[in-house]
């Protein structure tokens, strides 16, 4: 019985450690014409990074929204430079409300970037984003 309880405690503490976000913040819209709000976090689960937009995420739909990480500070990002060589594509955004989880491609380490962005690449329109670090 003691071994069973010890195993459960180890499992719970492992899950709590895995659930501790590496980065977290709130999204900032690029303009008042664009509905874009909510919280986000990046967790490291085993050897993978996972970007999660929380339940309060809400964005206006657009035809070509994509999630990027950028080496630029969030204040330096515009619609024209959001998808340039300093940014990497994480994934297309296909859900516009509620919780969304996206597994980051294995060759991308979020610790190497400064900002998380949602950008409409087809129209070069930055929806919004956030600095990874305060």
C-alpha cells in the first residue's frame, strides 16, 4: 500500500512539474478593428513544446491566420515583417474561440524567440501577439 501511495504521489508531482508553463501571457490585438483576445502559454511536455491558447481565447476569423514565433520584440512586429526571416511558422490557426493546443515542430525551440504572433499572411495583417517574456 505504501508503494502504491508513493507511486501516486510521484505521478502527481510529475504532472504538476510538466504543467508548469515555460512562458505565458495575454494576447494584445494589433488594432481595434480586429477582435483578438485571451491568454496563452507554452509548456514543455517531455521533449516537446506545446502552445496553448486558453479557454478565453477569441479571435475574428480570417482566411489565412497562422501562429508564428518571432525573434523580434513584439513592439517591433508589423503586418509587413511578421512572417519574415526572423519568424518561424508554428501552424495554421483553424480554431478561433476557446482552448487550442498546438504542438511545436521539433526543430523549433521557443526559448530562441521573443514573441508569439497570430498573423494573416495572405493579407500581411498582424492580428496580434505577445512578448514571450515580460
